[in-house]
């Protein structure tokens, strides 16, 4: 299994814009936290103190099975983010899985095709790492996100459970 390069840089072209996707650095953390707050659910659960986000970033960045990406427009403004986790496993004949987390597209660019293009970029990352199954969860209070993932071919095959500890 190959670890991702330290600094992934790819260009994505949508019908309305050209953007650059890069592996996030510590300097991107404030912008990523702002993107996580840029929706109804995130506004109520994400904080403005960067200390815990920076600590979490350090742990994510040190793990070769993690790829935290930030998307910037032509002017350098943050317009999207996601985190990919690569999980080796024994089930499904030793299949490698990828979990997609924290997908956010800035409210000003929603509906532009950026989300779909970003997810296709994520699928390319999966194929490059030999992944055979991509998984994600989406909050039940996000029906528009559910429709988005279904349009991309995702199927709600399992019921998810969470426990806050």
C-alpha cells in the first residue's frame, strides 16, 4: 500500500470555475474550520477556538492513512474541504475501504458542480490506493446531502449508529 504524497495538488475544472485541491497544511486549519461552520449544523457544533482543530490536524497529518484536503478558487479563497481515511480490513477478501468525512462546499458555491467534482477527485484518490469500497455517513437532518450522494451512485445500504463518549 502506498502512502499519499505529502502535498497533493490537483486542478479541478467545473462549469463555473477552476479550483485547486491540495493536501491541507497547518496554515489551512482556520479556513477548514470556517468551512465546517458554514452550514446550519456546523454553525451550532463547530467552535472558533482553533486550539482543538490544530491538535486534531497534527494527529491527522501524522497518519499516512489520512488525507485532509482543502479546495481553493482562482483567488485563493477556500471553497471546499473533505477528509479521506483509508482503512485496511479483512472482510470482503481483505478489501481496502475509504471513508469520506467532513465534506463541505462553501455556501457561495453550492449548486455549481464543485461538490460532484470534488467527490470524483476523492474517488480517483480511492482508485489510486486500491480501494474497493467507499463509505460515508450523512446526518439524517441533511436530506439535500442524501440526494446529492444518491445522484453520485451511493446507496444507503446500512443503518449507522453513533455513541458520544
